[in-house]
């Protein structure tokens, strides 16, 4: 193999790793309005399944609209760590624009990592 072939293979490998890395680390964009979202829309949020989505809707119906996103920690099952994962994706006004499930990677100790 000559130097030109080796260099070409290295460039192709580097480009492939860059593309794969950016696709794997890509997060969906958009937000969920926690005051108007349906159960299905709430389940697009990281670590929110049917039970937690139901508690968010129930809380909203019992207590009125959330005035600020940090009030969501009053919902049973959402603590500070969960809020850190949710905060980039939740709003209290405007349209829900998130269209696909947000997945939060787990840390080495098995707990969810906060989203940057």
C-alpha cells in the first residue's frame, strides 16, 4: 500500500467517525408546552412515560397552569435531577414543537446524565 492510499483510508475513516458521532449524539429539537401538551406530547420528554405524563396533566388540572417551568418539580416523581433533563425542552407558553422522543444517556453509575 502506498502513502496516498493509506492517507485516503485515514481520511475516509475520520469522516465516517465524525458523521456517526454527530448522528449518535444528536438530540431532537423543539419544546413542549407543559400547560397545553397532551399525554402523548409530554411523553416525548426525556424519562417521561405514561404514568408521569398523567401526573403532570393531573397536577395541571388540579392546580392550574404552571407559571414557570421550575414549578414542575412539584409533580410527584420529578426532582431536581429530572428537572435538569427536562428544562431545555419545556416551556409554559407558546406551541409544542418537539416531534420525537428525547433520550438522555446514562452515566457510568447507571443514573441519567443531565443534558447539556
